[in-house]
C-alpha cells in the first residue's frame, strides 16, 4: 500500500539509499559539478548512515534487526547487513533500498536491455560496453549503474552521490506518486533509474495509473539553455504533503516556476488535492529547497529558520536579515495559495508563520497554540551556521519524534526549551534492543544522529527519505 497524507503521521514504509562506493570517488575538481561542497570520507559516512538504517528498522521493521545489534556493531562483519548485494542484507519490505528495487527489475531481460541502453546513451558509453553490461548479473549490474564503477579500480561513468537524497526523485501525495524532474544534469541518471523502478517493479504495479510525470514546457528546447524559468524542474525537497487536501510546493534554486506550475496542474487535474500553496524562496545555494528552511515536528510545532520570518525577533546582537521586496518585477519571496475550485483567485500570505499557524490550527485541528522552534535558537550567527547543517531539515518518525544532526547545539537547546526530550541515537538503539523502551512509548523527542561527515553532503534526514506509507493523523 502507498499512502502519505501528512508530514508527521507514523511512518510505516520508506525508500532509502545507503552511500555507495561512488560517493568515495568524488574528486575536488568535480565536487561542485556533482552538487557537493567538499569530498567526504566514505567509511565514516557509511558508519553514520548505518545508525539511520538501524533506527528506521527498530521503528518500522524490528523483527529484521532485533537480536542482531551486537553483530552489527562489528564494523567489519556487520557491514554485510547493510550491503544490498550481499547474502546477509537485511532486505526489509518496510525500509526499502533503491539498489534492491533496481536489481529486482534488472532480472527481466527486456527491461535490462532498455535500461542499460538508456544509461549508456546518457553516459556516452561504447556499444561494446553496453553489450557487456547487458550480460552482467542483475545484482552486480545494479551496483555498477548506481556507483559508476565496475570494481574498486575501474570507473566507467560518473558517480551519482546525490542518490542518498531519495526524496528529491519522487514524492507520495495521498495515493499518487509525483515523479520529479531534478534541475541539474548530474542527477539525470537518478531520475532515469527511479522512473524505471516506479513503472516496472511489481511493488508499484497497481499504482501505474497514479504516477504523475512532470512534463517539460512546450518547445523548451528552442529556448536558451540558461533560461531557467522556461525549464520544468521540480525536486522533492520542495514538496510537502501537509494534509490530505493540501500540498506545499517551493520555488527555489532547484524547482522552477514552470515546474511548480506543471505540478499544480497535474495535482488538480487528477483530483489529488484541493489546494496547493506555492512558497517562493531566494534562488540561493544555502537554501536550495523549502525543507532546508522549515519542516513539521507536531501538529502545532514547526522547525523554522528565523530569517524567512517577519515575526521572529533575533536573540543575538546582529539583526536577522528578513527577505524583502526588491526593485524588480517580482518579490524575493512570496506565498501564494491556489484552490482547485478557484484557480483564478489565489490567496497570499504575509509570512510563513501565518501559513503554518493556519495549517496547524484550521487544517490539523491542533488543540494547542502553534509553536516555532528556530534554527540556532534564533541567535546570530548560529541560526545561519546551523541551518547550513540542516537544523530545520528533520524527518518525523511519528508526530513529535524527529531525527536531526547532533552538531546543531543551539537548535538542540531550543528543542529542550520547547519541552522536548533529547537523546543520542546510539543510546536509544541500545534501549530499544534491551527492551528498556519501545518505539511506541517514545514521544516528544529529538533523536540526535551522528553528523561529522554525513552533514557535509548538504542534506538532512528529510532529504534522505522517501516515505511511501504513513498512518493518517
């Protein structure tokens, strides 16, 4: 079953991708082309990401991991549990690995030939290499397509290190799947892989008619390539399913106005939602998507960067820099809401707090006042520093229980001041394994995840998740 109607309903199924060997092949001269600010240490990134997988399994599929924690702490022998091509792979149907889905569809010879031909066309491979790849065993072939490497020494095409951010490729909205269009060429292979998986894997067979693809604008290929607004691009970090009737879509560095417009048309034409709110943010690398600026924690609680607010007062000496109307045709930021039954009469909001407060109180029927937990506890310069390391980019395992990075100290203090418990993931996993606690009894908690290297990939746990099933609120 596929169904997501909120950001905070109890998570039941999710698609993820563990850092593959391609991430360890990123070189400084190509890092920014591949959308990384720096090169990261693969072994450390994997170790940190493995804690994420362990926690997901304890919450979503505990029978797969219960009793194995001691073995998994052995970093040499425990790695097989996390490797999709190994015999000891966890293979959960609730915490689902992209590489496993890809290997499954590659078992079909017809699909294998088509996908290999498509990948080779994108990557400019020789015809001889294409034929050799077609004859490769599915599990190994899946690994090659994702990492770009035949083995540790031989790369045949570029890595796709951003695939760990699975949300950007697709978003589930109620019982429909929006197949997105990444903005950068470095993510073309990821988009192709996700398209083949969604349209060919048996897991998604009954939803084929509910997969919505963002089309390009008419005759876009006749327009200048650099004309960003005429390209239909949309990434999942700019899409939030807030309620069964309401979706937020950001216009950002990665999602163009044309892409947002095409998404709105699709959602309304197919009757997926009744209203869409467009949140336009500055086209800046440090913001990237709306989920780098705010995410939901509870019905009445949101994590938010104060500098996108018109209401928050700074705690530090340096004033926060509100987005403001520039001397140009359109404002730097804008919040516009469209209704399916009245598209020609959009509504505007002055600031994010007004929109989010209305969602909390009117749509989600919160019985408590709306609260905002600000990045860096709204203290300059920590607000900006911690937003850069994804203090607002949180994933809710259920209402009030969210994952965030352990390096964002001031934001952690803000959660404590708001009445949340805070616990490190390693301690929590030990408690879950020993039976001291259960996933069901954990409430109002920020779970701190290791972040020395993982955060340097420039994405938080909201980015690293593609929820496909959540309980209704």
